[in-house]
C-alpha cells in the first residue's frame, strides 16, 4: 500500500472524558509509536504500552498499519482513564531504521515486498524532513530569503568529494566552505 499521508505526529487536548485517540497515519509496527502525556503544568510523561494505553488497528499482509491505529488509555495506567482534562496526549512515529527485505538472485521481482520496503523508507524520510526544512543543494536563486536556507555546497579535498553545510547568504555565509579548499 502506498504512503498517502505526511503526518508522523499527532496531538489531542485531553478533556477528562475521551479515552480513544486516533493516530491516522501509516505505522509500521506498534513499537514505532511513542505516546506521551503532557499534563496541565507542562510536565511530559512517557506512557507505556499495555500499562497506560493499548493500540488497535487493522494490519496489512506485512503486519503494518497503513490506515493508522487507535490509542486507548487504560484505567490501570499511571494517570487512569480518561486522562485528566487540561493536558495533551501526543503520539509520534519513529520508524525503526532497519532494512527488512532480502533480494535473492534469480527470484521473481517481489513487487509487493519492494513497495512495502519503499513505504518504510518514505516514513523514515517524513520523520527526518523537519530537520532539513529549507535545505537546498547549491546556491539559491530568485527572490528567496537566503537567510532561511541551509546550503549544502560540494568541494573536493584529497581527491574526495565532500558536502559542506552553511546557513545564510551564499555571498556571506556563516561558515565559509571556500576556506576548506586546498586541504
């Protein structure tokens, strides 16, 4: 199944009544979801599956949950169920950085397994993307505010290609990659 959403984090305000909270995006396995409760004084508490909450969903043929899951708080948990009003329940996906597909020479092309593997890579990229917001390879052109860019500039030293990250105006970068030339 294709990854159709870009969500990897979801939060809800707690109202003292609700016990079921939807995590509506693709989840590879239950252990990839981190659930936290932020109380009314802004203290963050990591919730434990099968102690503070349970997960339910419909797995695909590979055991993943492309339609998401429901998080249901448990009465026996640390905070009880429902969670107290005035807080927030936060769910974030952190897909395991593993490679689960093996290709054997001479086997038929496993399209379904390959699509599943590509889905996993897409989920990982979605989770990493916010850290690269504004990343650009090369020098930006046009009317863009160059102070919002992280520039990734190539240079060669000792016969090897390197990428240097610098932020801001390429004519006046915070860290000048030209100083690396000649190493």
